[in-house]
C-alpha cells in the first residue's frame, strides 16, 4: 500500500487539538497555519470552536469530509479505540504520538499488539506510536510537534534531503544541522516504534520520491532486512545517496537502544557488512551526516577518491595527507608535466608532487594560483581537489577559484582556516566549504568512497531461491534439492555426519581430499597400510559437532598398528564424552600441508538473511576474532576483497618469505559455500568449513573439516508438510 496518505496528505485531522502552540496537539496546527499548508485542516476537540484560525469539530464523525490523514494527540490507552472510529469514517492513515506502548514493558506491549492487530484487520497505515510525527516540507504538511521548524530557517527551494530516523530528537537535530547548511529538506520522518510501518517501508517510498535525492537515516534496528536491501538497491540504481548512523555498536549502547524503542540492535558486524555491500554511507555523528549531505548536493561535479591537496604550509600538507589516506582515500603523485608547470611559481622548498605546497610566496604572486587551479582541474590523475588556506588567502583566490569551478566539473573543496568573507560565494559557485580540517576529512572520506563504489556498482544478479527450496527429508542418505540454477544437488538428511556434509559440499565444487571411513579397527589398520602416509583420524558422528573437544581427532598417525590403536582411542574418548552419541565410524585421510587455514561459513542472519563469513581458521578463529562478512550471494571478486580485508591476509600473501597462498581457489571456495547454503534453504541453518586448508598458489584448497547444521524449526515444518 502506498505511503502517500502519510507522507503527502492533502487534508489533515488533528484529534486532541489544542489552542496552545506549546502543546503537542497545538504545535502542528500552528505550523500548518503559520507556513501556509494549502490543504484542508480539521482540528478535533469538543472544547474549542476554532483553533489557530481553523474551525474545530467536536468529534471525528462530525468532519465535513474524509481527511487523508488523522493525527492522534491522545493517551496510549485511547489510541486503538480512536483508530477504529477514524477507520469507520473512511480515514486510511494516522500518526500516533503517544508513548506507553512496547517501549514500556508488558502492559505497553499488549497495547501495541492490539494496535497492530487492528491495523492488520483494517489495512490502516499508522506511523508510530511513540513518534514525533512527519512533515512534507515541500507541501508544508506538518504533522510533527517539532519546535525546530520554528527556530530553523524556512526554505524557499524545493527540498531534496529527507531525514528518516527512529528517534524524534535525532530527527530534529539532523533537520537543524541540514538547514544550517542551507540544504532544503523534502521529508521529516520519525518512525517511532514502527508498529505497522517500518524504516524500510519509508525508505522504499523515498527511493521512488522524485524530490528526494539524499536520505539521512538513524536506525537502532532494521526490522525488514529484505525490504531494506531492495530499497538500498533502488537508491544505488538511481544514484541517490543514503547515509545511515546505526546505534547499538557497543554492548552498553545496545542495551540503551533496547530500552529506548524496544529494538534489538542486531549484530553490528553484519550491519557493517550490509551497509558496505549495499553502498550505504555509514556515519558516526550528526554533523558528519549534514556535511556529507552538503557534498552530495554537488554530485553534478565529477568526484572520486583520488585527491589533490593544495596548502600554504608543508605541515598542513603532511597532516592532510595522513588523514585522507587513513580515511581510505588516495593522494597520487602528479604527472611530471603538471609538476613542471607548478614549479614555475613554487620555490624549490615547496612541494609540487601532491600535496602541493604553494608556500607563503603565493602572497607575492596571487595570480599564480590561477595556473595551479587550472592544472589541477584538468589533470586526469585527480578526481577531487582540496584547498586548505587561511581566510584572507581564500578571499584573494576566490574569484579565480570560482572561474575554474564554473569552467570545469571537477569537485573543489575549500577548508577555510580563518573566516573568509567569500564562503557564500564559493558555495553558490559549487565549491564545498568547510571551516575545520577534521570535519572535511570525516565527510570526504566516506562520501568519495561512496562515489568510487558507485562507479563500480552493477545491479546484482539475484541467484537466491524464489521462496523456499523443496527438500525431501526421508530417512535415507542422499536428498535432492532444486537450487536457483535449477540444477539438482544432493542434500543429506539433517542432522548429518561429516561424511555426508563433505559429499554435499563437494557437489558445489569444493575440493575434498582422499577420505575413507573405517567401521572397525581392522579396516583402520588396512587403510593405514594401504595409504602408507601419516594420517588424520577423526570420529564420524552427527551428534558430535565439536570433535576435538570430545577427543575425537588424532593426527599424524603412522602405520597399521598405530591406526588400529587410534581407532579404539577415538571411540573410547567419544563414548566417555557423550555416551549416547551415534558413531558411524572413523574418518581417515592423509595429513595435508598448506600455507594457511581459514574458516569459511554461511548462516542466516535474522535481519539480512544469508550471510558469508571468512576468518583465520582452526583455533585462531576464537583467539584473534579476525572476521569478514558479506551478504550472499558473493562474486569471486567480492570474495577476494573479503580475504584482503582480513588483518591476517599477510599470511596468505607471502609474509616474510612464506609462499603465497592460492587466494583465487580460496575465493572460489567461499563462492561455493554461499551457493551450497542458499541451495539448502530453508532446512540448512549453517555451513562451516573449519579449517579450509589453503595451499600454495596454483595448488588449490581442501576441506579439512565440514559441518552442516539444520534449522530445526524449518526441518520440522518440512517433515510435517
């Protein structure tokens, strides 16, 4: 259902209207009157005949026409009953201000459940509860009790920035900062408890809203991950900018979030991975978000992560170089011909390679700055130019800078270390102006990275299954499953032991070393005699997920007698650890050598769905916690980038003379794990290969241990079905 009645109402009823602008039932009415909303406004309260120039009605049933939207400024216990009355007269949408719902314990949760049930039955759209409300600044449709609208300057331009938050106070703060940048706002949206309309639904609307180019968002929890992903992809496809600050990063912060809006903060690492994969700009504070919006408004200018820096100080050049590189940007050396051109006016002690230090000598020849700016505006070595100058010098170079910016589309950024009088003129010409070095770096780093990733983005191929894969779970060894590619793959009955898990994964191209299963000590001895190499031996049991802890793994076993003894020892250890464990035998495989061990796994995140994880393998996984995540599916290139993002990647890349590992083969294994996991939905809850042995470059990888875990609820559902 369209959110048009909520976000673009043509007529509004205020239930619980007040004649006092300081009350929540009066402030929106004053705003509607003061700013000249062109639609019909119907205050509802039997105490008044007129409120802020609008005729007031005693009951919602007395209204002369059916409004698009009702705003409820009444207590929590009266909300659902009033919604029923609104629906009875034909009102399709409502905003509920009242707190006292799910954020306030069991009693409030019951009230919210009653509200949700009514909305399901009626189809009514409700913003909130526990929200500050909404505003469409382009139509002057104010349904929010936010004092910031009276204190911030009112815009004259059509709004292009929308503010979407799960906190009312954050919504007001962001709106104020955006207006301080003189950026026009399209929508002000506080989602509150999101009982019926959630963050992702608003995001969907804004993705299609022709007047919204930039969205600044604050989230504590994404409730509908699939819808959020789809909306973000629409943003990306249309070149719109989405900047999000996610709360609940720390354990303490997560507790605060839950007490605030009854939200679950979610796994922060998965949120970070999702934002990266969807090219959402992750922000740290509100000022940074407003600054990024200011940069995003200049997107008609070509920009990117290769920065040229111009200063009058070698020290500031060094500081900016460090900070920009730390922010993930690049300062490439300028071409020799550009350096020669700059050297004509820059003394020998000034830098010309990048950063460019024009030195104090520029004061004696201010016209030389024209040559500097012109050279940096046209060189193909750069995407963005940053000028750091004191106010008086920025004033001197303002006119040539404006002329260059008007002639060339490259993004120019000025950091004013004084109080230049030319700031407004520069901004009007399309120069991004900052008054602080740190603010500039914190905004440019994520924004220019977004620009670079945007240029590399292509629409993802959705190779997940449509609906749930159909899995036959009869009690036999092999199963068939129709994956998205429509190929038939064997899916073992779950739970399953490692032998079945290996066979399933091998069907997706994961290399499996020479594996044998011995059912007796005699078979173990015969296999050892036949193979004639040091062996790894481990228990085969669907009941023992952690074989090492059970004493079910023995390594470097050599000879028939040792293998027979190891077989008996493994069974004795495991029966002592878990007497009722079903044991199918002992797996025997030659010992493997490689460069490094990885953990490669896939699981289903409750918010974002299938997620891939890679980490340093073996016991190092738990010691170092060096992990990387990505939403599934992943491409080979994305898998390589995940590996490179690990702190331990040096171990795969020839650290201190070690052989280089087969990174391509490891990446292909990661892709295969993702495909195997998606194909096994909904029954598969987790895949884990730990360790995945990565051999020397060109020699491939091998599964040393494999685990499949069932989603017991999904498994039971399929069995019963």
